[in-house]
C-alpha cells in the first residue's frame, strides 16, 4: 500500500470546511447616534454658550451614559447571539483589546492629575489605593475611588464586568429561548428588567441611607449615591435589556416606515421629557435609566432602514462616531489640562474657546484611533488570542 503524500494532502483545501459565522450588516446610524451622545456628555461636563432652550438637555446629559450601556448590550448580542459557539477567552480578549489599550493610554496622559487633583482630595491610604486599583480598571468597585485619576473612566470597569458576564448571559438566554421567542414576551421581559433595575434607586429614595437633607443633584457627594451611580452591578439590568432588545430586533419584521415611526416617537418623547418633566423627576431615578423605554425604541428605530436612520447615518457623524470611545475617555482630563496650562490664552485664541478646545479634543481622538487604537488592538489579539485564525 502506498503511503499518503502528506505534502500533497496539505495542499488541497478541505472540501467541507466548517462554516464561519457571517458578518452582520453594519449599523451606521448607531455609530452616528454615539457621536451625538458623546458630544452631549462633553457639553454636559464643559458647557458652551447655548440657547436657553437647550439647558434642560445639556444639564442632564448624564442620562446618556446609561444609554451607552444599552447600546453595548444590543451591539454585542446583535453580533454574537447567532453564533453556534462562543469562545469565552477569545471574546474577552477581543473586547479587552478594544478598551484596555486606550484606557491605559489616557491614564498615562493624565498622570499629572494624580498629583494635582487626587492627592489633595484623598487620605494618603486612599490615594495609594487609587493608584493601585485604577490601572487594573477596578476603581469603580469602590464608591470613594470610582472617579479617581480620570473622572469619566469609571465606565470602563463597569464595561469590563459586563463583558465578563456576557457569554454566561447569552448561554442563559439561549437555554430559555423557547419561552421568550415571541415579541410580546420579549417586550414584557425587557419591561420587567427595566423595573428591577429601578428598584435600588427607588429604595435609595425611600430609605435615604446617606441621610441627605436636600434632594440629590449631580453635585451631591455621598457614599451610597456614588455606589448607585458608578458601581458595575448598577448597569447589569440596562445591559441585559440591550441584549434582549437585539433578540427582539432579530425576530421583528419592521418596514422602514415602522422604523421611522418608532424613532420619531422616541425622539419626540425625549424632547418632551427634557422640555417639561426633567426638573420634576428625582435625579436618582433619572440616573437609574428611567428613560430606558424611549432609548430602546430609538435603538429599534435606528437599527434598520428609515428616514431618521439615514439622517443618523450621515458620514461625518459616523466618522466621528468611530472615535467615541477615545473621545469619551480623553475629553474630561484633556479639557482640564488645556485650561490648567492656559493654552488658549498663550496661543491668543481664547476668543474661540471653548469651541477650539472641543475641536482639539476631537482631533486628538482621531489621532488615537488612527495611530494607536488599531495597532494596539492588533498587538493584543496577536499576543493573547489562542488561535488568531
């Protein structure tokens, strides 16, 4: 019997290769939406001159941070839920490769704040503990240190925790898929999860564990309030609702007119809320993603073709949207450093500020995306993925 020619055998492809999961269609409108959310958050922290009618929106743009967690759950489930298997390690490496290199870069650029801002604000023990925890993205597990080093980076520990949970959450939902396989049941389940997510915030209002003598606002500093605002478990329900919303999106058959109607109702509802009700609702509830139903309607409306989807898919919006993670992480400390060193005055461009600062920050975010984020991600994937193919 002739021995097989191994070299020749290896030169022929497998006639029945394993099927690879097909790439889902891109959702450019959601990328454009992220642009608007990120810019609103930047304006929330450093508010430009604006017409008075925008004040309710800009003063309460913190609500859009919760929207980002909803989008995150939706996009992950949209891309991964239909795959027959999901390697947890490969998934975790892929997600960390997107967030951790940029996170570390922004921390490195923000080192002056460890001395300028954090040392006077903390005891020596907490100051050292923050230096230890923050590079490992663990600071949000401590209400006291959640905003340490880079104020807005508290979202990264929460996002990493949700990435860790996602494969298990996906497995759980697949095991009960037959019970929630109809639009009505999915909508009901999303509603239940939304209500469950508001229980801690409602309990806080009823019990007042921080013994506040006045209603909480964005400026209130209190231990349990910070736990509600910044701790990773506070966003599990919002993230899970996003995962379920992706499942709902997959089984619904919506015409472009239906998508447009959903998005229009959501945008109209948000506008009405900010114009008439935002000052009447407790801050704690609003921060607890009270607006999740409207956010969910807007996501469904923008996840398919429609008139409003086309507007949110405008190329400049989408292009900036590709930088939103870097833009979000860098904007706070970058703006403070620009003005700490009085750069607009030194460069004689103060009359164009704060707009010139916004432009510089967006340009820096583009630079990070182009010259650092992509190469760093490839390096992490090549180094830590067990099977790059």
